[in-house]
């Protein structure tokens, strides 16, 4: 009887494994049908990850070698490190920086402020450890004075950042999303799906970051300012089980969040002018301008996504344009999807295809979300892409 009950209890998890296998085939088919880019672009789409930790800052078991190997396996162009501060160490100076294996690494820090916010500082600061005694605005002001960028992390957990002069917001955090995964389900999903479909287990718990997106939209609308959205991989590579001998040699080990898997799940795409190339300065400048978008590339490679104005001097994500008669916004993706246009945080239009246009007749902050409705459960209708806004100003 006990054996029978055990067998019956595994039927739902066997079915969940079947769904992932079906999803895997659908994604492969979607990739084979990708549309070729239309027309020439003045920009190159570079893909990478932001908010990455190593053992250097604690809370992680990851090594530099593992980081570089994972980034190379994912064909990333850049990785932005955000090490936790240490009282006696300048972790931003000690972490990966420069080009390694053809990948651009930028050093940074994640700091907690006296206001209760957490900020990602890019590049990092030698004084990061002392910033816990400073207000959010004090930290941001000093970071900007040094020529760096400051992004609010975990925006749904605090509101002090909304009245600050932060450069942007981490609207999606992979670690935060993963905490929503029921531990009981995770154990048995791992038994059935870890070998063969470990990456796609993400689809079982993925959720649109509704609250963070709402706060981002509100901060832009109320403050009347530009605010760049980024995604945080929050990669620690520290969740799993292992059996080691006295010498430290591992005999058995399972890691649920290796860097390679985290880097494949969500990525940040940054658009840089062709004549500039990928350099530290060009990357940070493009991010500061909002010339970037977020994609959940596990569901499909989003490289080639564009969101522009339809005019002679086409503006891209992050740009400010003037409201003129007949203004249209054009959005395109490499795979057919459902595009949802938001104006000041409210749905303003919806169309499906690989390339569509939206007419705009009023000023506002316009951004796009793309959804893959063609994928089967558990990814059916999942969010695929989050663009940064095009800001439409009144004609003066």
C-alpha cells in the first residue's frame, strides 16, 4: 500500500517532466523559425548579465574560473560583477575586471544603505563597506560624483529609492523569483527533471515581476524622469548538496543554481553604436542612456529585438522624442510574439507578429513587453522581453 501511494504521488511530477520535454521541443522549433533582422541598424546588440557575486564577497561558493567558463559557454559579451562589501577588503578592486576569455567584465558592488535600500554600484567603490551608515541619496550622490551608476535593487522591498536620483531600477531579480518555488515541488521536480531539463525547471515557477514593474512605472510618471530598467541575475552559485571527503574532493554533488544556468535564464541586452565597439566606457554609457532591454532567453534568443520611432532619425529605447503628427512606434522581435504597449504604466495597445507599429498621439512614457503565446505549458503566455521606454515629450 505504501509503495502504491508513493508511485501515485509521483504521477504529477512525471507529468511535469513530460511538459518540460514538450516545451523543450517547442523552443527548439521556435528557434529554427526565427526571422532574419529587417534592415540595417546603427547599433550592435551585446548580451550579458548584471548582478553577479563570487566567493570573494561571501554568500557565494563560486570561483572566478567558474564564472569565466559559464560566461563563455553562454556566449556572453559582458558580465557586471556586484560583490558584497567586506570591512577590511576592497572587493570591487579584487573581483573580475577587464577582458577575460574575450568577455568584458566590469567590477561593482551591492550595498545596503541606512535608508533600507539596496543599491548596485557600477563600477564599485573602495568605500562600499562604510555605506551602510549613509542614506540612499548620499550613496547615490557620491557614486555619481565619481562618474559611476547606481541602480535600486529589490525595489518592491523599499520605497526610499523612488525619491532618490538613482539611475535606474532592477525590475527583475532571478533570486527573488526563485524564492517563490515551493520547496516540496522543487525536490521532486529535481528528481524527475534535473537530468535533461534542469534549465527549464525555471518555467515551473517563473512569474512576471508585477510589483517591481508597477513601482518603476510610478517612479517615472510621478517624478517625470527617465529611469533605466535592468534585470539582476543575482548569481551566487551557492544552492545545492554535495558529499566531500576529508581532502575536499567531491564525491557527489548537485547544484541548482550554477552560473551557467543563471546566465542562460535572464540576460541584459545593450545596444551600442557600431562605431564605438564594446568597451567599458561604451557599455556603461549605453546602459545609462537606457539603450537596453531585458529578455528571458531561456525561452528563446531575443537578440535582434528593436523598439524605435518610425522617422528619419529613428530614436531607440531610452531616447526622448518630440510628439509630432503621425508619430508611430515600431517594435520587432526575431520570433512571432504578442507585443503589449504600455503608456505611463497602463496598457495602451496590443498586437501580435514579428514586427508591428503603434500610433502615438499623446505624450507619455512608452514601453513594450513581449509574450510568447505559442509556447506550450508551463511557459504558455510567459513574459519574454521587457523594453526600456521611449519618452514622448509635448511639441514645444
